C-alpha cells in the first residue's frame, strides 16, 4: 500500500494535520512516532515544567473563535471537549496537563498513529518516498527541534546541556554558575536557581529582547525575567553581553574566556563551579539520505522551505509545526502552537489544492464595496487565525470577471508567489503591528503616540491593527490601515467602516 501522506512526529503539529486529514476522510495517512505517547517533547521540556503558553478559560465570551485568541494550547477541531482550557485553570499550565490533553486528542479522534516507531531512514526514488520500508507520495516532517544547538565555542562539550542538566536547586547550593544563552530556557534556569546559588551569570552575544516590547513571544517573557531584577538591583547576579570564547575545566571548576561586547571586546577569564548551556534547539536531518536530504537555513538549524512549507530542493517533502518558523524567524508565531495550528491548516489546504485538485475554500460575495467591506470588518473583529498569525496569514478577496470570492487564512507569501493564481485584483487583509513597534516603549508616557481611533493617522500606528493591501499582478498597488483600537474592535462607522469602503471602492473602480 502506498500512503498519500506519511507524517513523522506525533507532537501538536503532527496531531493537528492528522486530525484535518481524518476529518476529511479521503486520504490515506499514517503518523509515525518514536515514543510510546503523543507529545513526547513535553515529557522532558520545559525542564522546570511550567509552560509559557497562555491558557485563559474565562474570557467573558462564549464565542469559540474569539476564545482561541486567548487560548494558546488547544488544537483545532470541531469537538468542544477537545479544548485545553478544560484541563486546567492555570494561566501558565504545567507540561503534564498538556501531555494529558494531547493523549486525549489523539485517542478521542482515533488518529492513525504508530507509536514506538523511530524513523531511521527517509529516501526518495521513482516519485515515491521510502520511510523505513513504508511507501508514501508525500512526507510531512513534524518532529520539531529535536536536537540541541551547539554554538562554535571551544570546549562547549564540557558544559552541562539544558536537556540533561539537573533541575533540583539544591544541587547548585553555594555555587557560582554560568548560564550560556539569553532565551527563555536560559532565564527559566536562572530564575529556578537564584535561591540556592551564590552567583549566576547569564551570557550571550545578543541583547536581551523582551517579548512585551518586540511582540515576538519567543523573546524573553515576563514570567521568566525575575532574574533581571537581581542584576539591576545589585543582588550579585549579572547579564554578560559578549561571546564565550573558550571553556576549560580543572579540578576546582571551570575557567571561561569571555570577550565583552560593551567594552570594545575586552577579554577576561572568569571562574565558575558549573557551566550550563541553554542555547536552544535545531532540526535533526540525520534521518534523510542523500536522495531526500533537505537544504538547511539559519545556521543549519531549520529546513529551508518555500511559501507552501515544502522543501526548496526535495519536492513532496513538507514541514509542519515549529520547523516552519524558518518562514517568519523571530518575527511571527509559526514556532509556537497558537501560531502553527493555523499554519498546519493552511498546509492542509495547500496539499488539497496541489495534489487533489481541491481549490482553497472560498465564499462568494456580492460584487460591490459594501459587501466586501462588511466581510472584512466581520472577520478582523473575530478571526483568531489573523490575530495569532499577525502579518503571516491573510484573508484574501479576489475579484475576477465580475466574480468576488472570500478566502480565509492564506499565507501572504503563498499569495504573492502565485499560489492562488493571478486574479486581476486581490485584497489581502492582515493584522499587523506598526513597522517600528519594537522601538516603542509601551510604558513610557513621555512618548507621543497616535490617538486611539485616529483614522487619519492609522498608517503610523504601532499597535496591532488591520491592514488591507490591493494587489494587481502580484504587486502591491495600494495600502489602507484601519485605526488601532484599545478593545480591538474595528467596527466604528466613521473611523473604520466608511474609510475602508471608500478604499475598496477606489480599487474596484480601477480599470
């Protein structure tokens, strides 16, 4: 038997794609999982067991679509019992709760998963993939970032890695500790050890980026940044800005050679009892032989992908889940469940259009600015996909031969690459922050800001707001910004609706 789709990995992304294929009911698929349960990553990570994905059961609305804006953990399904908000009331849930949820999701939907089956070889020949003897027309890799990223530091192997280090704070009592890395895993670790260590240094060449300022949820989250207080309030700990050049070990501990970025690369040797490496993860490409090995990108940490989430050099090899953050690295949410669940749904629609002649789902609209405007306004005020995948997914209105169609949640780059063909006019609606939003301190009251609901200044808004772009021949010919609003309601007649209707009318009038 030759499968239509073989999915490697039963984490959240693999389960999400399997659920979509199962609901469709017309494709042969199978999920291979190396562990004996779904979501095995969460059995080990995060090491201190608290997730940083938001879980908010009480939102003040019964609208399931709006609720997904504040639910960062649920996968997409039609079963209301399969919402993660039913599993715990905690705002930052425990990893064990998520393991229970994923197991129930897989079981309740009766997904076709073969557990305890670790893939060792993926090959491609004669138009088919061979995955350890299983034939498939298409392979979707949803393994996540399964290997530690090792930066080029001499002696790096001497450090204790995040994946294996002890997590009991008592194991570090009275010790001087260096944590290499400036991401959430590094600060999660530092926060956990503050009460028992004598000194902790957190080191890395990049600046500390705070998520509340950049709006990138992979940057340092407030829940992990208590350590910054201990540094700035002179409580023994420190953040070191620069490069770790070398790690050496002797009978009394470690000597670390460090070059400081803030002091014209002054080099200094520092002594520690422990060195912990929290430098992140990377894609494991070792299972692919030469016939199917994907090109890599971003320091070889990710498979390089097209706008259709397909390998740039291996046709038919697709990626799902956190691996797809190569498309919006450190800008969007494809690296996180609340983002890639919609990316997987987009991938499913791409696969149906490419390989099964099933066009992207579309709703016909009346030809005219009022109907188009009403449809856009309704969606931006309710959609969870545009909200979570800001700037990456767009709702698209196509106008061709007098026919108007509304398509939801299409990757912007996929549209620009011709994935929907070449309609004479396409209106792309996204939710976006302003271009310099990460340079604005939202808590600095001395900074002049655009007034809420200021329609004439909407293009300068820093906060999240709808943006509508008109494309002709794949090129942007006009842009309209809807004024930002404190309650994220973009439906005021004079401020939002009528200016948008006038913009749409101008685009329809162009011949």
